[in-house]
């Protein structure tokens, strides 16, 4: 009976004997991907060990006593089973084969990694549930192999087994032994962006030293977004990294202060693109999106793991399925009701300009006395943000000329003042709005990097110039209309003059105001006042919705779960935190802070509607959490691909990560609201 196999002799078909990790690494070797040399201690080695030790029935007895909703039963079973496994002696035949294979590697240090036979399937991702030991020496190799076997029964692994309904299945474990790569840099990558679900975007996270701190969420790594289609870097985010985990002489790991490297970009642009090509190649080979772990040493990238992404399409219930996402917030006059109507009407002529072949139906929302919000359809947002024409310099020059011409013509109309009709100004604004989205999207940070410095300056100056001209145009026509409306209103009921009534009229009403018919103007004023005093109003598809109807229309299209989410009474100085988004959505509740696995009881004993807050969420901390009570998660460190983010996506909980100042600001029992948009999150607390 063969107890081990080299990676070169394994493929994806060997999950039953090599586990998900072992089979995948063998498949990568066959595909020509650079993988550290190694072998797999097959699952039958573990099965033989259990049989010869007489432990199979004893393990089953302990598992039968587990009630996953009672943490102490999981803890008791884990301690008893692991104790039995670690005390038992490994069969001599298996031990000799392992040591013989180790000698063929010619390595001083190896990585010893568990690989469950049920791991990395489409039904259950055992990522982070079993143990890994880095920088392992020959002297302690067998001990650590046995620890990997025992990790099939850690508290978190037992809980996971029951949570996924696998308690009756015969789950075994293989162990991967590979030459240790003393990585200078390491990280994780998703071949599909896990937050936006964009299949054209690769997300790479990178840090100095070993990759384990990134996986565990102990550091916040650099993040790079790469376009597969264009082979260009869309976005680079550099975070400070004060320390890194490295292997130490004699085995084990140690934290090392980085000094001058703290604020440096981890991967060069050349290396980012090189790694992106490897990721594309792996995804193409597997024909499905991949979650990849990588290491970089001596000028070469090594892939240390690749598995199917099991959390895609789960975090879209709050936004993607509902069709809309929040893209803009403002208190400026440009978002008057007339501006909303103009914005909508401009879509009808945008086709003629030839820069897009998809119409947008913007949704506008306003809470009285607060900011206006603009929502875009998700399909349109993705289309505009990733269309290859964004980086087309020929089109940039063409549209810049049209945009500049229209703005200059509008400026001349404003200067003429008394000799021009308001309708002419509005029509010219509509022309400009037909191109405004083009300059909105290419002006974003992630798209500006696609252009030269000269082109960037042109884009920024054009957009700024246009904003000024449009702002002045609205002031000009709405200012006159507002004066007429308030003068007329004095003969009605003395409605307070500080309310800018002209902000609440559309073009048709504007023409009535300038038409001079007092009776009709009074009707327009009544409608405007009704909108002005409404707690909420929304404008969608050429219709105005007030109060509950406004909330309902936004809830229907933007997927809001909490009708009072827009009551930003918490948004006071010092009461807002910001972070990156791991899972899109909205959530609110009372805070429960957990600092380690011993605090888990606080979640399980608390009432519902919990906002879970922690500095990081390791596998040890996540096991046994009653996620049904959790409405959302806020994590101080970590990244889009860390363990906390994986847990959040598995349970579809809106989540913000890398939230600076979290531990200094948030305490148990506080009220907290999370607004997690596609890239950034805002956290309101009191």
C-alpha cells in the first residue's frame, strides 16, 4: 500500500486520497505552474493510523455527544479526541516512508499542511479550519504530521463539520509536505473580484514576509486590482506594514520590524502584471474562478495553493440582485429636482455620441436636511467602469472637444442673461449631461492611472470647469424662478423664505413659473412645498415619490433592509468611521466586541441584531459563532481576502474591514449602522 505520493504524480482527480489542497497542487504542477517541490502523505496513512490505534469507534462516540449549539460539548469532544490522536504512536511503516520522502526533497525546512478529503469542494470550503506548520525541521516533522491529523478535530473543525452537515460523512485528512519557500513577499489573489463580482478584475493582496498574517487578518496588505482584458493595473492601494513574519533559524517563525519598508509598495507594477498572468492562466486551466495563495522569492513567484472560490454570488443579495448601488452623495444645488430630471433625460441622447451602448436609469434619494444620494444600476456601473473605451485616447480627445464646446456655449448663454430663454439653458445642460458620466468614470482614481499626466490634467480640468459652469447655470435659472415663486407665495401663506422652492420643480413647472400665469404658478408652488416639507423624497423614472413611497422605491431597487438607514443622526463630528468593504450591504444593531475566542459567548448569549466588532477574526475566534444573530461585521485589520472576509461572504453579512480607530471608538452596547458600498464603507455609531 502506498502511503505517500509526490505532487508530480497527483491531479485534481485525486481529492479522495490527497485532499483538496494536495490534489490541486498536483494539478498545478501538471499544468506547468511553479509550485514548491513536495509530496503528500495520503489519507490512507491517517486511516491506517486510526485503525491500528483502535481509535475509530472512540472518536465516533465523542462526536455523537456533540451539540453544535452548546460550545462546551464541542470543546470537550475536541480535547478528548485530539489527546487520543497525539498520544497514539504512528505506525513504523508510515513513519519510515515519510522520512524517506523528506530526504529526497533536499530541504532544510518544509511546510506541513493539512488537506481534508472533503476540502475545497463546492459544498464546503475547509479553508482555515485545519492546521499548517511552517519552517518545520526534520527533527519535528513526524510530530507535526500527527498534529495535522489531530487538527481534523480542533474545536473549529468539529463545529464546521456539524455546521455543514458533514458529521455523518467519513472525512479523512492527507498532509502536504513541501520545500519551504523563504518568501520575501507573499499574499492571496482572487481571479474574480470578490466584492464587485467583476469577472474582468483580478484582486491581488501582498505583504512582506510570509503570507499567513494576511490570511489570518493580522496585517492589512497592499491591494492591487488588474483588468484581465486590458492587462492593465486599475488600482493600487498601499497600506503601512510595520512588521512581517519570517522563518527563524532552527525552525518556527518570528515577527520582524520592517523599518524603512513600512510605507513602500510591496510589488512593483511589473511584478503585479506578471502575477496577474499566472492567475489568469490558473483560472483558465480550472475553468472556474480561483482563490490563490502565492509566495515570491529570488525573483520568482510560487503558487502554494489554488482552490475554487466558494463564496462568489453569495454577497450580492443586498445589492446586485436588487439592481442598484449608491455611487454619489452631495448637498450641492446641482442635485435639485430639475438637475435630477436633466440627468435622466440626458440618457436619451447619449447614444448619439457613441461612447456607450447601455442606458442608465439613475435613482435619486433625499432625506430632508441631509445629503442627496444617487444610485446607479449595477450592470451599468460595471459596464462604464470597465469598458475598454475608457482608456481610448482617441475617444478622450473626441469627447473632450464636444464636452468643452457644449460648456462654452452654456457659459455664453448665461452671460446673455435677459436675452435668453431658460429652456435653451436646460437643453444645453442636457447635452453636457449626456457626456458627464464619461468624465465621471474616467476621473475616478482607478481609471486615471490609465492615462498620461497630461491626459489626466485635461480630464480633471474639464470636469472641474464643467461643474462650475453647470452650477452657475442652475443658480441663474433657479434663482430667478425662486424669486418669482416666493414673491407669489407671500400672497398665499407666508411659507418660510429660507426654503429654496425652486429646488423642487421640474422643467415643465419651471416654464409655468416663467410664463407669468399667477394661478398656475400657485399650483406649482403647492407641489413644490409638498416635496420641500417631505421627510424623504425620491426621483426615479421621471416620477417623484414622497415619504414611505420614497423609502419603498429605494428599498425595492437598492435592496435596503432598514427603512431608517438614511436617518444619519449619528453623523456628527467624530462619530463616523471609514473602512474598506468585504461584503456589500446595509446593517444596523448593537455592538458586541470580541477580542479572542473566549469572548464568543458574548455573541451567543446576546439578543439578536448584533453588530460584531473585532480587531481581527482568526479561525479560532470564528468557530462556534452564532452568525444568525449577527447583522454585520466591522474588523479593524485584515483585507478583502482574509479569513474574516471569507466568513462574512459565506454567511452573507455586510462587512467593513481595515477600519482605522475602531478599537479606540467602539465599545460594547453602542448603536451602530454600517453602509458598506462597493469599495468603501461608512460606520455610524453612538
